[in-house]
């Protein structure tokens, strides 16, 4: 299959620019498109055969359900059995935006998109290209991240091209995404909402909207083989660079600074930077290609002889989220063999960053 790439001019966006993509979706094909979180790999969510193509293109296990993307809140009703009260409040507060909710599914949604579950995940994205495309297609669009299963999610059209060239019909290039980590996922089917995956709509924001929110254990730690996680996707190794990745964390420092939200983001643990430097130099002496993931606040402290990459400003965590997957992909192309990474706060947006980094590291976290 030949994969076409169409560059979108966001400043002069016209329906004509999206018509081919919409037609492909309507007729059961695959289109990658930008959303505000990461690039999605879209297919008609109501067409099992189209959804099956997503699994094939990504090499995704078929029990890992897809998120249905809609263009307006009124598109939700036909997909679900009911809209729980908490969901109503969350929709009002956060849609369109990076929040996915899990509902009991209606019979309209085929098991082929939900991994055989009787629930369906739904999100209304904030990206104008995404929403107009979905509206033009006239169907809900199942769209997991447009990467090969297990690789870091794509935050630019070129990342999609690297993984999907020859596997899908079309890539809409709408430039780099805004947020850079996937949507927050909340299960609203029970009495208390449960956070299944942290994202840019943070736990603290959710609690402000609906009160108490539980956190699924898969958010913070590894899922053991005998447990069935609520979000089936959480059991798979994810976001992983080819190199061995080790996170270095100073827990005491993190705790001390998390009382001080806002100001703490500029503080850096010297124990972390020193440990990373020592371990990285030891590996380099053995002849390995070593990478370091750090921040603008610390980048000057590391040896220039190593591959040192800053994710952005610790004082502006949204920059860290924005650059995370791109840096992991860059290390893949540099064929780095070992990566040491600084760690981040475990609350607010830091929870989403640490969730992705910990998974990418296979939970290999060195405490100093
Ligand atoms: P991705 O599309 O790559 O961002 O992954 C979608 C995530 O949503 C995976 O972790 C899925 O397990 C999760 N998910 C999708 N549908 C459901 C559902 N019905 N119940 C629980 N988790 C879901
Ligand atoms: Mg994904």
C-alpha cells in the first residue's frame, strides 16, 4: 500500500482539505491525523473490519480496546447505554479536550473495537483538524496512537511516517501536537470515578470537578501477570525506546518539594544529577553509547561527551510532556544503548510524565 502524506494549513483550514481523508474513513480505510494529545490512527469505530486494520497496522494485541473519537457531545448518546452523572460533569468541564471516559457500550459499537468488552472509551478531541475530520466522516473514529505497538507515541507526522509508511492510506500532517502525552482515561461506570491513565487533565483537576476519584494501581506500578487491569492496554510494555532506560529518583526530595506546588519545579536534586553522571560515565568507559535525559535546569551539569538531551523546563512541566516521546524516538535513531533519565514529581502533570517514563523504563527505577 502506498501511504499518502497531506500537509494541512491550519491557518486556512477548509473542508476540501479533509474530504479525501473523510472519504477513506467512511469506506473502511485508515487515516492518521493530529489530535492535541498525540497523532491518532483512525478508522470507522462502528466497522469491525476497519478496526481490525488498525490492529494489523500497529501490531496491536486484539484484546486492547480502541478509543472512539467524536466531534460533538451529542455524538455520545448513540454509543453508550447511559451517561452517569459524574460523566456529565466531566464532559461539561473538559470536553473538547484530553479526557477519555469509559461508558457501558450500546449495541451499535461492535466488540471488534472494544476488545470484546461491554464498555466503550469515548473522547471528544480539542484539535480543530481532528474534530472537522470526524464531523466530515460522519462516524465515530476509533483512533489509538499512530505508532507501532510498544514504541513511543507519535507527536509529529514524521514519527507516524517512520512507523506506518506502507501500512495505511493517508497521513494528515498538521504539525507537532500540543500536549504530547495521551489522554487521561477515567472509568465512570461505577459509583466512584477511577483514573486508569493519567494525562493532561490531571487527578487534581478531576477531583475539583467531581470530588473523590480512585486511582487504578496500574497508574503507579507494574501490573502483575495474574491481575486483569481495568485498562487492558496498561499491561503491555509501552512507549519503550530500544535502549535500556533507567530512571533515577530522589524520593525524599520529590516528597519535600511536592508540598510546594508551583515553586518546586525549578529545584533539582544534586543526588540525582551526580548519580546519573557517575553511572553514565561508567557505561561510556565500557564502550557503550549512553544517553542522558534531563531538563534545561540541569543540562549544563552533564558531560558533553555523552548524548545529553533536555526535555524542557522543570518549572514548566507541560514542556517536559511535550518533548518526552520525541526525545525517546531520537535516542532510537541515535542507536543509544543505555539511557539514564532524571525523574519528575508524581502529582499534577508529573503523574502522567512519570507514568510514561516508568513504563518506558520497564519500572527500572533507581532510588538515590
Ligand atoms: P491508545 O489508543 O494507544 O491511547 O490506548 C487506548 C487505551 O485506552 C488503552 O490503554 C486501552 O486499554 C484503554 N481503553 C480503551 N477502551 C477501554 C475500555 N472500554 N475499558 C478500559 N480501558 C479502555
Ligand atoms: Mg498507544
